[in-house]
């Protein structure tokens, strides 16, 4: 059985049929459901917020993996916890002056906490937080839009994080993930993959998810 956690991103889903899409992902073997939250400030796009998480929660039997690509994420953590998030990931770049406080607040809500870095951020900047978080999310594209091409130099951050991390740390990768790039990441030490267009544009969603598990 694969130890790779596959977290399909609903950014690429049919928003008019999210209940159906979420149920399909679960049926076809998804481990988590990845929810990309963008505010039009931290990244140049606007997507969805806590009300959508609340709406799909009753249809999810697997964890909701919420990625906050927003400014001042500390102001919205409680809303997403109440909506049903099981994992909340914030960006290091958005919390630089209060990263430790934000991590502590998320952990106090009894949900898993993730810390994400954008392509230009070096992994050495977050090594001191590895014992505090459950997951590190390495972006292999510039966050903000789906369907971008995989950036190999970003994947090269994975071994640095893995070498300095506790054994149980989840290293997730998001951006341009498909069967081939996913394999590159898992061979480097990642154990969770986020994929959107690769899964939703596939003619066989079940096979696409299976291919990411190795």
C-alpha cells in the first residue's frame, strides 16, 4: 500500500458541481481534499473562502486540506476551523513577523498545521519551525493559478527539508504535479502530492490518482 498522500486540488474542479466532484475524488482513492484559498492580494487571484469549505464538509469522509494563500491568515484561522478544515497551511511569507504565534494558534484548534514556502524562499528560512508543524508545503510553481509548469529547482528543496525534519513530518508538493513530476518529488523525499489539472483533466480520474501513489 502506498504511503503517498494524494490531495487533489478542487481549484480545477467544476465549481457548479462541487458535491459531485468531491464524492468522485473519494470514490477514486483521494486521501485528502485540497482547498486553495486565494485573496487577490498575497497571490494575483481570488478563489473561495470558508463558506465553501463548510458547504462541502458534510460530503467529505476524508480530511479537508486547506491552503491559505492569503495575507494576515491569522485573522481567518478560526473561520476555517469552524467550517471543517482538518489541515490548515499558511505561508511563511505571509506570517514572517509572527510565524511561531500563528502556528501555535492553529495547533490550539486541534487541527494539523502546515507551513508553505513560495519558489523564491529558501528552505533554510523555515528549518527552525520543523519541530512545530505537521507538514511543510513546497510550492513548485508561483502560487496563484492552476495549470502551471513544474519548477525542478523548487523540488530540490525537498531533501534539505527532509534531512532536517523529524521522521513524521509530511512534506507536500504543489504545482505542476503529474505522474512524472510526482515521482521526482517522492524520490526526493516528499510524501504528499497536490494535483489539480492532472487529475481533473484526465480521462480516467481513478488511474490519475493511482499513478501519483507510485
